[in-house]
């Protein structure tokens, strides 16, 4: 995915550079610089979006729970993907020394699971067969300061 984004970005920059070379009659050097700056900023936003981590949670044979360890820093988050079926229960607990570290649970279509936003623990009856996404992250205020948080995340499906 990141390679495809970089390829698209490179093509866009090349087109903008080719376009700006023949436009000196209409645009000055400042316009060329603005076009190039816009392309570079756009590329940086693509790279940061595609750089997030996704991990499929696998339970040890014969168990319905797993504990994963990780660290989030700044605006980077980690998505843990877990399969659950309707009628099961899902329990998620986050343990971190950084009290601002929390998680959000999404359905696979990235709609929020009700009551599971900016929490450190969640227990719920699963209503839909789905690959749920448990996103561990820092709040925007901590991310802006470049803070980091180590954590343990326990996910249990019964």
C-alpha cells in the first residue's frame, strides 16, 4: 500500500514539474514553488497515513485470550485486528503507566463500536460476526508533544 502511494505521488510530482516548466508566461517562479510545495506536503500526508501498524491477534491454541505488548508514540497508533462472532463476549483491557493512553474499538468498516471510544477497558456482547479493530493511541494533546506510551493489551473472546 505504501509503495503504491509513493508511486502515485512520484507521478503527481513529475506531472506538476512538467506543467510548471511550460507555464512561465502565466505563472512566475513563486507559483512554481507553490505547486512544488503543495505536492511535497501532499506526499508527506500520504506517507504518514500509510505508516500505521496493523497486527492480527491470534489466540494460542485452546484459549480465547491473548496479551500483546506495544508502544505508541506521537500520532502513530497500532490497530489490533481480532475476529469475533455474534453471541460471544469480548473483553479488552489496557494497562499503561501513561494514563492518557487509551483504545477505540471499530467494526471492520471503521464505524465506532458504541461505548468503546477513548477507554481503557471494555466488556461487551458481540452483536455482529466481524473482524474488530482495537486501536491503541494517544490523545491529540499528548501526540502533539511527541509523547510515547508502552502498554499491555489483553483481548479475550468467549
